[in-house]
């Protein structure tokens, strides 16, 4: 028996061929609405949007084709200012999730890597140039993958922190975003539960946990086309300027500044994951993390959260 899954109507664009069959649900029946490799007629698509239809449907067996379609649409979504901001943000999140997940499953695919670089650059541009984007996109909802949600959270927060610093250049945005997307790549392979507090783990499991930055970086360094700086950000994202971090116990002069920005974003989001309200998480960071991260980066976090109303009093 065929299985179907819902997709948002707003995903579709009238001038882009769909790579899969699209179905309309009427009662308990699924009727073919748009055939594979054809385009939606503008009139039909507009009619669906006007009716505010909650969803169309695709075959679960064609989900991989839907992901390809989303990847093609990502740039259009980042540029399309006609959609309501909340809808746009939800679709961008979904497209980014699928792209990150696709690369993690097939890291040897250089085309996926190039798409990830482009997505990192354009995502930064979108957040910086779209009023209200940070507030609409953080936090994201990925019910089946808290780790994937965390990856997107850290990228979003890190780009916000970067905006408030002197490091905010276009190439830095790309490196930072992709480094944040993949900072916990090793956890995807080991199945580590990101909702766990690492301090509550047994000594043996803590030892395994502390290997994840190195394991992730080694995985990426095996790829001849992968940017060494981004791999370095993955390696160093748990380091702290006082030498108390891991895996190398580096001090500030030997840590990439962008890795420290990812570290600040990572530490903040972990507090959120553990149920700490944003305003309290910020207070904890400003009190407990002084000496672990550069003061100007902690102040950049504070400035960013205040400007975007992400840690209301």
C-alpha cells in the first residue's frame, strides 16, 4: 500500500518543474494533481494558495526527489520577498535541514558540498538583510532530529554574533555558517543524544563525547575538496581561551576566532536545550563564561539577542 506525506503548497513555484507526482487529498482518497516533470500552471497554483489549502501530498517513496526539489528552490526562497516571512522562514529551514542531512549522508559528494557553501553565504545574507528574520527562524522545529535543529540554531546564533563583531566579512559568513552546520557532524554518526547534559554522563561516555570534534574534523579532512579552515572550526568549536576546552586544550592565541564564535553560540543553545529561558541563559553566559570566551564575543551575543528581541526581559 502506498504511503503519502504532506508538503506545503508554498514550496511550489510555477516556473520550476516538479520532480515527483503531486497529489490532492479529498476525503480518504489521493488524486493525482500535478504529474512528475511538469510545471504547475500559475492559475492552478494561485487558486490553491487563495484557498489556503493546508497541504498537498507526495509519495513517501519519492521523498528523495522532493529533497532535490527543495535544494533547487533554496536560493529562490532566500530571495523571494513575496511570501509571508514566517512561511518563508519555515520553508528555508526545511530546505537547509534537507541539504545538511544530505551532505552528512554523502560527504563525498562535492556537488552537495558546493551547495552547502552557497547556502551558507545566502543564509547569512538573508538573516542580515531581512528585518525580523532572526526572530522568525529561531528556534526551529525539527521534531524528529534535535541534533539537526541544534545545528541550525548554532549557525543562526553564530551569524548573529558575527554581525556584531569586526570579523563580519562575506567569506567569514560562509565559513562560519558551514562550520556551524557541521560542527557536531560526528554525533550524527554515533547517535549521541544532544538533549543529554554531557556533565551527567559516565566517565567513559564523557571520554567518547570529548572525541567528537576531532572525529568530525578527521571525517571532513578526508575529503580532498573540503576547505581546511571549516574543518578546523569543527575541530576547535569546543575549545576555550583558558585552555579548559577540548580536544586539544588550546589557549586563545591558538584558536580560530570563528571557532570561538561557534563555541559561544553552541554553549548558549545547549542551555536552551536544557530548558533554560533565553534571558537566564544569557545571564549565565555573561557570568559563568567570562574567561572561557573572549569578552567581546560574549558582549556581541548580548547585543545581538537584545537587538533581535531573542532574550526579552
